[in-house]
């Protein structure tokens, strides 16, 4: 069961940070939550693919792609792998591709937009480090909630 972010904020207030960026809801689940895992990468999704190919245990992968819309960090095959491995959701500070197939998958996916261009596969980036997106810090292990109203994370 997922609690609405607006209700959660009413209950917990300043214990939570609210992400002001306006993400598109792309996955088959609009509402999702779980412990934070992170990847920081720029136009290179090898680490994203590797992490989402491991057991997720209901976690949410927050990908800091620097807000780049120049190439996609998640496509339908990577999102399907996340479903198979038990991830609750993916939040992409960047672009995805394969919007329609991802929309049919039972996973939450939020992203800034889409671009059919694939990204590099060199493995450049960092895994499970604190990432800051629009002034909000996502620390691995903190809890994140997302729904149609937005994204909240524990401070």
C-alpha cells in the first residue's frame, strides 16, 4: 500500500524534502516507494544496467544524469530487467527511451523526458553515493516516495 505524497507531507512535514522538478510519469505504476539506491552518470548507462540487473528488494534507483536530455539512460530492456529483479521504481534526472513499452511494465519510472538516442556503455560514473538533484539530496538507504504529485525523500 502506498500513501499519497501530499498526505505524507502533511504528516511528516519538514522531515522530508520535496523535489521541485516536474517529472513525467512513464512507468506502469505512477505511485511507488522504497529505499534509495543511486547512480551518478552522464550519458553512459552501463552502471544503470548493471545495478538494475541485480536484486532490488523493492528499492528505487535514483539516477543523476545531470538533467541531460541528449541521450537515454533507461530503455525498455533495462526497465524490464529492473522488474525481473524486484525494483520498485526508477527516477531519472535525465532522459529515457521506449516510453510506450516502459508504460506497460509494472514499475514506477519518472524522468525529465525522452530521447531515442542510446547512451555510451563505458561504465563511467558512481554507484551508491549521495546525489543532489535540484537542491534535494538522495542518500542511499533513505526512503523515497513518488506519485502523481511528486517526489519526497527522507532528510
